[in-house]
């Protein structure tokens, strides 16, 4: 999100670790966003920090300052420093539309291929469908590949990162090419003008003449995201089905965004298939707490992980906020189900910057590895206000953070999170208000989702996060998930409702923790008989109680204001988990991992590997964790190794039936239990 980066559907698949996507380097990929040579601060100390890799930049305007004139001096300097320091590079190819250099923007505008906002005004950004832009992009990629074939046969540049700052806001969405493609999308979805008119509440119109809803973001970054005042109609909508139209427009752009991420990776692979490709999915964290931002960007991490076949590693911008790691853990829980390695990018506290301090970053590091990250890229070495680890941190603290991340990744090598449950992320786009004074209407409550996810973390329930679109496409399988929690889901599309019903009919346990299926995702009322699902358990909305008061903070750097919430009271946590555990017991379910008697800030995740189940505990409290027990069920291994704060320790244990009970040692931040190799 830093301005300094620019020079001015199928069912869920089994989880498989794609180790072939990693380079031969032995050290886990842990490093920083690196603005060198555009920012040359502390460059001689990078190698001393212990990094195995750095994520360097290749800005289009630097490589091709004039059309057809390619300059690779910056790349040569990056390669020289990396080789001398003994680390490898992931190279950000800043060549998606947002990164087009000035000369190309002029050419695209002259060709009439620029994006436009709702009022028809040009944005200055090339259309995703611009032939002029795509031809220039192809030439750039080819020139870069030819240069690296000569200058880097040893693959110091170990990965490509095709594209950065992926977002598709309302002011970019109204170019004629994308609007025409949207009409084709509607044709595929509805099949006839009559079917579309019925959904949108309009008079039947030839599909080639249909206009999308003209939705503007107004003062988005200062808006109260809980109330959704950020979206308004800039032109009247001639129908009663605005909810359906807004949903279709957002869904089209989410699919287009995912296809664009994949398309740039495909073009990169075509000119150089020798280097794996890592995505840089911006604003992915918004799906966990800032739904208005997610609607603005149209970047859906689950959809991208599912459909971007030319992306080898899913890299996601997942920050801390005010010390809270929920966006990191939830983002990984959302994307990991498609089997690709996951990197956490821009690993930093977006609310406090580097002033958050080493303990916050240590917890964030462990939380990321605990939930399945295989690469960690902190933001940044130097080059962004409030976000400079160097020189704001002493070198020994930087080195400690890097080596802790590397060691944690080494200890869980071959292990992966093993969820037997899921929570539904009920995000749907808000329906815009009809004028500046009218609030947009959010169908489902984000605070319910925030709170329920947090409660599951407090209970050490290992879960996947599943979207409503995934549910609609058959993403809930009773063989995979013993139970599924639904936070506030007042609006659920009819296909998603059928997906939930099929899951229940397969003997999966559904637990509703809020409103359920009052309407569909087009705003049409769902009769009680149609929303009824046999055997579904209903609980009070403890999620909203757990989230309590919510507000926005934007104290550091140039990142958007982040949603904050008060910690839940111990009483709410205990009551909610007691009711949840009772519901699971009534269904004959026992959690495969339990943490008993430890401080409430200790959160556990069950892992699994070839030798059996494992566990990873992270202490989010300010005091060391003292005492408690860890119970592993479902086929425990014959013997285990234990590590407290990454140091080997001995622990007492005993078998009880088919489970093993371990006495937890004292630990400050992390406890890892893994089967003996």
C-alpha cells in the first residue's frame, strides 16, 4: 500500500504442498520488501540481518522510461548486492495497469482505451482490455526475460511477482471494453433479457444495451465501515432490483480481477517458465474485517487461489493492526484450502508501524507460520514512513525477527494445518444508497464474523474460512468438515443455501450463530419453509458480543484506516465456548485438539504430517504462559519433540484412551509439538 512502490469454479481440492515451486535455496524465504536502489539506506547491512531473500522492485517506468528504450541498471545493482550478500530475490514486475509509465498512459488515452469512472471521466489507468497496453506489456516482459537469461543464469532472482497494487475501484470500472464484457457475462448468467429483467426489476432490454449500476465510492477511507456510508449511486437505477445488480457488478469484477492476476502470471511464464510466480494480492486482509475495502478493490483471495492456475505461490498482503493478528490468520485460513504455498506479504502492523515493537512482530510471525505460511516478507527494509525496520529497529532485533521466522518454518516443514471445521465468511457487497446522505446497506454483519472467528481462536478450534460463493459451488464437504459455523448470515444466495442443505444431508453439523437466510443475495425474502435446514443448531450471536465496540484507526504510514475492536470479556468467551462445545458434544463431536488450563491468550492450531498430528500454540498475552495441558486426539504419533520458544524442551505426557495429554511448559510466545521424524 506504500506510494513509494511506484516511481512517481470447482469444488475444494485436497491440500497438497507444492514444494516444486520453491527454489533450491535451503533457507526458508524470509525477508523484506526492498526499495533499493531507489532508496539506498542501510544496503550494506541487509546481509547481516540474516535474510534468505528480499523482495525487490522492477518499476516499468524505470526499465522503459521511453517507449522501446530498456534500461536494466537498477536490476544489475540489485543482483550485485544480492550475490555479494548471499541472498536471493523475488522480483516484483510492476507492469499491471496501475503501474503503466506516463508515455504509455498517453498512448492508451489517445487510443481511447483508458478506464473511466461513473461520470465518464478518464482515470488515467489503462483498461485491462487495452490492446495498446497489452502489446507494450508483452514487449517489456520479453525484454526482461532476455536480459535475465544473459545476466542471471544462476537464478539469483528466484521468483517473479507479476504485478502489484492489484485493485479495481469504481473509478476504473466503466471503460466501454469492460462494460461490453459485463454484458456478455450477464448473457451467460441469465440467458435472456427476460430473465435479467426479472432479477433486476427492470423492463426487458436487449442485453447489448444494458447498463451496469453506476456505483461510486465516496470518502471511502474516512467512512465508518460498520455503517457502509461509502457507496452511492451516481445515476438513477431504473429498476427495483438494485441489490441484484450491485451483486452482479461486484461478482463480475471479482472474477475479472482474479483472471487478470492469472493472465499476467501466464504471460510471465510464457517468456520465462524457469522461475516460479508469486502473487501480490493487495487488500486481501479486507475480507476479514473491512468489507467496504474488499468491495472497493474487488480482489477475492479465495477466488484467486482457486482459479489462478499460473500462480505457483499465493502471496497475500496480510498485516497486523494494533497488535491484532486476525487478518493474518484468517487470510491464511481462507486461501490455504487450494493446496498452494502461501506467503504473507507486507508483514507489519498497519496501525502502529514498526513502533509496534518486537513482541508484536514475534507473535505475528508465529501466527503466520502457525496457520500455514511458508514465506514471510516484512514491510519494509527502508522506504516508507513509519514502516522502516531499518534504522528504526536495532540490527540485533531485526536479526532476531528474521531468524525466528526461519526457525519456525524449519520446525513445521512437512506439517500443515489440519482443520476439521469451517466458519463461513458471509461477505456480500453493500447496496449503495440513493444519494450522498443515504447510507449503503450491508446485508450481513461483519462484526458477527469478526467476533465468532476470534472466539474460535480462543477455543483453539482449527478452521478453514469458506466464502458464500464457495459454499454455493459445493465447497462444504462433510467428509472434510465435521461442523460449520455460520455467523450472521441474514442474506444467503439460493445456491449457497442449497449447498448448506446438502452438507447437512451428508451428516455435517451446521451451527448458526446469528440471523439466517432472511433473504437471498438479490434481496428477495426467503420464506421460513425455504430456509429451514434439518438438524441445524442455533446459538445466540456471541460474535457481535465478542467484537463489542468497533472503530477505525489510521495512525501510521499511508495505509487505510483499520477496523479495531475491544477484546471480548472473559465471561462472553467462556459462555460462547461452553455453548459451542455443548452443541458439538450433542452431535457426537470431540475437538481433535484441546488446550486446557492455559491462559486465554494461548491459541492452538492442529497440524498434520506424514508421521501424525502435531500442534502449534502461540501466546498472544503480555506475560509468559504458565501451566496447562494440551490434548491431541485422532491417531497421535508414537513419539514427539517439543519446542518452547523454538528451543527443545522435555514435556511430561500420558496416553488416555486414543488421545495423548501433554503438560505444557512455560513459554513466552510459541510452543511447537511435532512427531519425532
